[in-house]
């Protein structure tokens, strides 16, 4: 099963990041000098993905502008001899074939993924959530693609989370197959303490077969009145093989303030142009000198 297409659902309302998300998509918030969604596109491209569909909505056209050329800006950079900036400005538009479709109503992640049916056709495809940034040796979605190819199964990216936060995620019932790979037999979105299957939670990465589409078409609204991808995946894992990949890497949920600040500070600490200055700044703050 070769995976060449990816879908990035990015049509959520971003209410946890209000008020900024009133007019700026959360996927466009900068993590140092690039919007969050640029890191996700880079992960997909580094994993061999060639075509990417972003599920967007009428308030999110800033994403399309970012992945396009900017003729006026480029003409100015050329005229003023700033050739190195010209390359930086054009790079996002040249990275991959990016397509867009609007989710006309915000009816949930399952409903958003269903918008990709025509783009995907019959191929297996990757899903990367638009606000989950991953840092890893091997791109996280590549780790899932490798598992899909090895086991001929759909795959979900998981990590163990503590019991006090599992109720925010989808908890999985699993049995071990081999190192870091588990068979998925059941799952529940946002479980109560009594409903928790395990501390393995799905964290923003999936490789699915097109069998998910007829399932999502029949999936009624679930938790929070939204059409939940989890409910569709639960049916999928019972009718065909699904593996959970306990992936290597760190996940940043940039859709909430703590995750956003964590990503911003950690990425800045790795950026050669500001890291010395930032370390000094933080040290001084921590010592109460400022
Ligand atoms: P989230 O729950 O993290 O995003 O959805 P949200 O709904 O924007 O968040 P809050 O709670 O209001 O702050 C997970 C992913 O699914 C997408 C989001 O953009 C995010 O990438 N999503 C969610 C859609 O594309 N459409 C939807 O109807 C819901």
C-alpha cells in the first residue's frame, strides 16, 4: 500500500485560542518564523507524500495565500537585491501540490475527513491534524506509513498519556503485535474514568484506507454533537485490520495556549539565530534580574 496523498483537516473553529482565532486561523499562528501548518506540510513531504488536501473554511484563506507566490513582495525583493529572502518567500509554494476544499459547516473531524473522498479515490491516505506538530527522528507519519505497508492495515499514531488527561483523548483497546506496534480492537472518544480502555491515546496522525468514507457517511453525530472520526475508526477497526503505532517523537498541541507556548519556546531554543539571546533572556528572567 503506497501512500502518496495526505489530508490535513484545518477547518476547526479554534475556540481554545480565542480571541486571536476570530480572524487568524490557529494553523497560521507563528511558531518562531513559520506558521504551524508549514511544519505539518514539511512532515508530510519528508514522508514521501506528493499531494496534500487541506480541509479549510471561509475564514481561513490566509493558508492559501501562504502556500502561493506573492508577486508584489517578490518584485520588491528582486528590485532591492534581497535574493536570499526571495527564496525564503517562495519556498512554501514550491514544497508540494496543495489542494483545498471547504468544509461548509463545522460538523466535526469525521465530517471534515469525509470532504476528502473525491480527492482520495481508492488509495490509502495519511491524515495529519492541522494543529498537532511533531518533532521526531523519522517523521511520525512516515512511521505510520511504514506500519501500513508492513501489516497491510490502517494505522493510528498513539502515545501513552497520564490517566488524568486521557479523558481529553481517544482511548484504545489494544493487544501487542511487536515492538511499538499493537492491534486495535476498540476505542472510545473522551472516555469517563470507567470507560478508559488503556492509556494509549490517538495523537493527530492516521493512515487510513478509503473504506473509511462509506463508514463516515453513515456515522451519526457522537460526542459533543459532532461527527467524530473516532466513531468511524471504531467501525473500521472491527471490519478490517488496524494497528496502533506507539511513535517515536514529541507532539505539540498548538491548538491550546500551553502547547502553543511550549512549541514556540522549544523551537526558538533550537533556532541558531535567536537561541543564545533567548537562553540569556530566560536565565535572567528565572533569576529575577528583570
Ligand atoms: P480540534 O477539536 O482540535 O479543533 O479538532 P477545534 O475544533 O478547532 O478546537 P477548539 O476546541 O475549538 O479549540 C481536531 C482537528 O480537526 C479539525 C481541526 O481543525 C483540528 O485540526 N476540525 C475539527 C475540522 O477540520 N472540522 C471540524 O468540524 C472540527
